[in-house]
C-alpha cells in the first residue's frame, strides 16, 4: 500500500472514532438527563400516592361521620364499618408483633 492510501484510511478511521466519541458523549448526557427525570417522577409518584392515601382516609372518615348522623340503618352500617376498621387495625397490630 502506498503512503497516500494509508493516510486516507487513517483519516477515515479518525473520523469514525470522532463520530463514535461524539455519539457516546450525547448518549451519556441523555442518560444522565433521563436518570434525573426518573428520580423526579419517582418523587412525584411517592408524593401522589401519599396524598391519595390521605384522601382515602379522609373519605372513610367522612363516610363514617355521615353514617353516624343518619337514620338507624345508616348507623348500623356505620357500626359495621367501625368493626371492619377495628379488625383491620387488629390485623396490623398482629403483623407488627410478628
């Protein structure tokens, strides 16, 4: 092979290496950005789950409150619901003791 051909091939390899290096840098930057976005989304999800649980508990409390102020049938339903809550609490306490 002649020197000119070798230099031409060497230049081509250098361009390919530069292209690969630039591509790698872009991919690494994108990966960092996506990891950051993922962390923000995970935090947001945890916050929303927490808010949802609080709203569910508030809803149960309001249902119970409404039931207690109603007629005999709704009071009976409220007592049943309170018994259900007590059983759930007992189950949680039993699990904590294990």
